[in-house]
C-alpha cells in the first residue's frame, strides 16, 4: 500500500463525524413499534461518503466504506460505530454500555495539519441513556477515550423515525460537548506545534464543540436488499470554531450505501 492509499484508509477508519451507521436498533424504531427490521440480525454492504478531510477542513473527498450492522439477541448491537450492550430496559427507558475506537488523526491527512503531529488511536468506552416514546427517542451519551487524546465527550440529542410503505425516514439533531484534553488535542496548538507549523499558539478549552443535524432515508428494495442514503451537517462552536486549523465551521456530509440482510 502506498502513502496516499494508507492515508485514505486511515481516514475511512477515523471518521467519527456525522453518524453514518445503519444500526439495527435505530432502524427497528418505526412509528413507536418494533418494525420489520427488528428481525434483521446481520446486515452487510458497502457505500461511499462525501465528507471533510478532517474536522474543520474546507476541503472534501469521497471515500468508500463498509456498512455493517449486527444484532445478537435483544441486547447486543454491533455496527461501524462500535459495540452497544443494553443492560437495562423498561417503559421506554434504556441504559447501555458502549465500546469502540477513536482512530485519532494524522498530520499528513491535510496540508493544514502539517507540523501539528499525530493524534494516536485509542479505545473508547462509554454509557448511553435514552427514552423512547412513539416515533421519538431522546438520548444522552458519555464517552471516554483511553489512549490517544485521553479526552471525554458527551452528546445529547433526539431522533425521530417514520415508515411509509417500503421507505423508512429518520432525522437526528444532537450537540456534542468535549473536555480540555479532547479540545486541546484536536483544536489546540502548543508552543512546539506553533514553531513547527507556523500557526499561532492557541488554547482550546472545554465546552460544546459542535451541533449536528442529519436526515436518513432507507428503501427496503427486496426482502434482503436495502438502499440507505443520508445527508447532514455539523456546525463547530466556541473554541473549536475559533481554532487556527478550522477553515470552515460548517461541515456537511452525504452518503449512499447498499446493504444485504442475511
């Protein structure tokens, strides 16, 4: 694999901006009841996504990526975002523990990152609390990165889903908070980085870093085949928006994928 291919592969893995997963537990929530996708245990496929080169970039690229979603029993879910285990569910409330990976960032991902060094990959562990009523779900998540940035992030949001014949529509609005370690790793510039990159020193403190909005449409083509498309944007806030590495605070994305359920 050459250097360019290697960079593209890392970007595919490290993408953790707008959620592009096709997780079973999200697709099964339709009109307040467990829809037909509840019985789908494993879905696999492929797609392409149009997104910024890094969080804050004004340059975009199209990347291929795999689609994967698996459900084991009623409590274990696996998708491109990671693993989720429901430990308590009652009267619409749910508490789950989650696990995944943060692939960090490479300074050669973009010209604007040169001299800033790499952010190493790390594991992510966290918890999720949600409440579902009818077609709506309200949720809050907290994630800790072990290794890499060693940062802590929290997300609050709401989702809505609706099914019309073979189409499933969903919308998601969320806000993300990050602690000092995460913000300094991804948006701060220390003295050494400033000397290498030529950028001014910048201290990024804890606070809400972005708001995201996303819409998804899934078409149940046949009993086994499905087509999923999504589009949305993230809007950087506060110290993240003001960072010297941020060239555009609006971060749009779009994706299209095809999946097969087994």
